[in-house]
């Protein structure tokens, strides 16, 4: 079997899994004939698909591929095997499932860290009322009127697109279409349609705030998911023939990479001072925002990053009652009950139950990797690698470890 056959086998496997688990194929822009072929087949057997994944991993050993492509395919075939085993009814522990999908080992967060984050928030938002109420008041004043949401999304998208185009080349024909939707378990979703086009859905049920909407638009579009799809489509697929990049599959390592990178999109293209930057964008629309305060609140709240992952562990690893998970989210994340229940709804979805880890561990890993840049390497250069290369979490973890070791050696040498 040659490299092209292994890659086609991987694409076929992903499409066949999509027949059994609607939604697992997030996007496919490859050979339409292959999709038609899979769609016309009899319903696949998940046990057979698991065996196919194992065989493709064995075949991969003997084919001529660059090491990054080999590592990418091997990690993704392993994840797809896990999905097939689950669909076949095999019980797989939650922690093992997450590690197999995303190449990270999850652990509960530290409640002392959460308490310290609460203390910092309390200092930023002083008052006699409980912190939950003070934070709720801040969020209320920060809310975007529903009738203004579409306009705010477009204004932020335009401002971010201008910045991204100056830093990272995008195809001239690329475009994002935005739609406001309701009754979804997520806040936003990018549907990559191929041809450098995306449709981004924004869930109006969540009551978006001026301080969180810039992150969401950056995440879904510029320089997040849409930008990544466009650049990989134009280079890896069209120019270099990496056909495996023409499919994006849920619950695979590429999800952790994509979500971690997208969550740090505003950090990459605006960075410190994003609050006053957003304040200026909203000001042009006649909306008032305290950008500096919003930025300080977000920085303090970053200490609560792992609370959502704790909730997933409580629900799926420890068998906690959903109401207890809601209480955990309300206590530590300081969110109102409807928002906490929306989060639990997402965690309870069979397809998405492990997915919260992509945001939590994705941000931690990608941020650490961005921070261990080589001397003279800019943040733009580093972020561009995420947009362009077929990286997986284990590759980043290895580079972080090497970077930390290099830094430690240099510190030691300078102290001698």
C-alpha cells in the first residue's frame, strides 16, 4: 500500500464514521466522488471500522511520508478507532477516551487556584454584595442588545479581517457569512464550505457581551477557524497534495489544535490592549464599553479555565448528578443557573462530551508553545506555523519540553 492509498483509506474511514455518528465530519472538501461512494454504501459496521483503523495504522509504518504527516495520520487513525469502538458499544473510560482523542491527560483543577481568581475578581469589582452578584451586574452592563448583535459581529469581523490580512496572506476570494441562530448547545460554530468560504453561526440564546464577542469572532473567523481552513486548503491541500487535510473530524487531535489556536486568536492579532481596541470598534456603533475593565476582568477570570473540564470529569468520570455539576459550575465559574445548565447540556451530548478539553488543554498547550519561541522568532511567525503546518498536540508538547530545557540550561550557564 502506498501513501495515497493510506490517505484515501483515512478519508474513507472518516466519512464512513460520519454515516454512523452525524456531526463527526465537521467539514469535507475533498473528492466528491469518494463522498458519493460512501453515501451509497450499506450502513457500515463499527467493529469493522475499528479494525480498518488498526490496519491503516499498521500500513502507515511502511509508506513513504514526511514525519509530520505520518504522526498526524497515526494520531488521527488512533482517535477514529476509539470512536468506532465506542459506537460498537465498548465501554471506554472518560479519561482514556479524552487522551486517545486529543493526546492529553486530563486531571481535576485546583480549587485554591479558583479561590485566588475569585479574590482577584473581587478586587477588580469591589462592593458589599456577593461576588457572583457583582460579576452579574458587570455582565449585565456589558450585554449587547439582541437587535445590535448582527451589526456588532460584522464590525468586529471587518476590523479583525483587516489586521489578519496584513499579517497572514489570505486568498482574495475568501469570505465569511454570519447567521444568528438559537437553540444550540454552543456559542458559535464555523461551517467551512470549501472554496475559502465559511458560514459562521452565532447562538443568540447566550446573551452575548461586548467583552466576549471579540474573542468569539476571532475564534470562529479571523485568525481562527476560517483563517486556518483557508490557509491549509490553499497550501497543504491545493499546492502540496496533503489530501488528509481536506477533512476535519470531531474528536481528533486536530480539534485540540484548532480550538487552542482559535481561542488565542485575539491574543495573536491584537494582544494586550484588546479591551480599548474593542471599545473603539463598539464606539463607532454608538455602544459604550469599558474596555480596560473588561480586559482586567478577563485576565482575572483566566484562573478559572479548568472549571469546565472539572465539570466534564464530574459528569462522566465520577458519575455525578447533573444538578451537582450545575452547582459546581455556578460556585466556581460564577455563572447563572441557565448558563450552567447550557454548559451541562453541551457536556451531556454524546458527540461533544469530551470536547470541552479541546478548549481547556488546547489553550494551555498552545499558549505554552507560543511562549517558548526561539530567539528572534516573532509571535506572528509562531502563530503562522499553527495555521499552516499539520501539527498535533504531542508535537507541541515535545517542543515545549525542549524549549523549557533550553531555557533552564541557559539560565544555569548565565548564573555560573
